[in-house]
C-alpha cells in the first residue's frame, strides 16, 4: 500500500525547507556542519556480555535531535542520511557480504507512527553499502512474542527482565547471504540488541556483530 503520509511529509520538507534537525539552522533538514559532526568517527561500545557494538555517533546533542526528528516527528527526508550512518557502523563490523537483521518494532509504536522508522533506515543502509561495493541485504528474522512497550521509566534490571525471551524467529522463509549483523537505531543499555543476538544464536545463526546509528556514551543510560 502506498504510504501517502510519508509522501506528504517528504513534500513538506521540500516546500517548507525545514530547519536543520541538529542545530535548527534554516534551509535544509540537516546542515553540512551537523553532518560533519555526525560522521566524525565510529564509536565502539562494549555491552554487558562483553560483545562490542559499533555506532556512527553518540545519542547526545545533535545525534539525539536528528534521531528523534526522524523517529518521533516523521522527518522522512532524514532517512537516507541515517541509513548512511548505519552503513558506516556496519563497515566497522565487517567488509564482507552482509545481511542486516533489525530489532523488531514495538506493536504499539508501529500502529502509532504508521511506519517502522528502523526498517526504512535499514533499507537505505543496504543501498549505501552497495554503493560502496559491499554486498548487502536485510532480513526481518525476528518478531516480538511479548511486547513490553515503552520502557523509558524502567530501571536497567527491570528492562532486562521485560526484554528477556521476548523475541522469536518468524516462520517465513528467509534468504541469508554472508554475515549477519544485528542493527538498531539507538543503543543505550544494550539489553535489546544483546537479547536479539542471543535469540539468533540459540536458533543456530552466527552473528558477526551489532551496529547502530547512535549509542549513549555513558553507563547507566536507559533503553
């Protein structure tokens, strides 16, 4: 079904020339200065189980503003740029043929937004990877068997319990090429991506790594 809501928002971006999502400078949805900031370097983040995740920027300041503008306010014109940021993080995990496996969306959030922002970012990330010569595809291997909903007010341990064993493999046939990389838009505590990786590995899939657009730089952050 054609997404008229997305078309309307994209046209608004062109006609109204929104201000920069990062610094609010008038003209473009993301100015050159903010883009340079977001692409300064890939951040490595150690997760609670010892695994390392990679993200293109920190989920603070400009990085946080841009992700929220896309995810919560429907700035679809940012999707290709966020896809490029995710692709940069993926290249830090592997330069080989890759299949990106996104974290499944929350049912309520999907209904509220009318779209899956992460799925859109992943589509653009695969295009960006192919553009630099890295074979890439995506596969929605997982679904949520128990949707814990928004967890902003939960502590770390409460979040861990809420997310534990809440994913399962879909029964749809999937074509996996090369290495699997678990991807998300934002990593904070890392509990969600860690559980996704564990679910895949328990099912027999080998996961090469984890990548995201942004990550919180401090311990004790919430996800």
